[in-house]
C-alpha cells in the first residue's frame, strides 16, 4: 500500500520509534516500511486531507478509512505494551469485539502523524479471521 504523507521525517519517527516498525529503502520524498512482512510506502505530498465518516460497531464509533494487521496474541500484547509504555496518548481505542462469538477479537487503534488510523487485532481463534 502506498499513501501520501505530510512529512517523511515525522512518519519515519512515528513508525520506527513509536511502533517499532523496520524502515526499508528511502529517499528524500518516500520511504518503505516493513509492516509485519507487508510493504507500506509513504510518499511526501503537498497538504492533503481525507474526509471520511465513522461507522458503528458494537456501540463504538470506528474510522471507516483505516488499515491494519492481524497479529498473534503475543505480538499484539507486545506492540500494545510498547506503544502505551512510552506514548500512552496514542491509543484511541482498545476493545474486544464479537465477544463469545465467531470472530472474537481484541483490537486497538492508533492514529499516525498523517491522520491515518491503524488497527492492530488478534483473534481468539485464528481460524475465524475471515468468518
């Protein structure tokens, strides 16, 4: 996935220092990140703004424009602890969805310096990821 960003330096700092994401190739106006084995590219752009609605899930308002990764429970706990140990204001939501149902998942969402929402989730049963 390739997305515009407001500042390469602020984006690199957030993803590497706050989320512990490995930085790949980069130039003055773009950077590749290793988002848990998936390439995420940010390209510095002029000012941009996304206008998008939120939607409701289990009585929570969630951003309709977001992206995320599915992690093992151990990896999910590790990155959640890492983010909240150093940057406790970054998590905008931590919740279990579909409690005691197929697809039960623990989720937390953070917002990056470009205004993008990232969702980190782990499933009670990995076989239920796409149910």
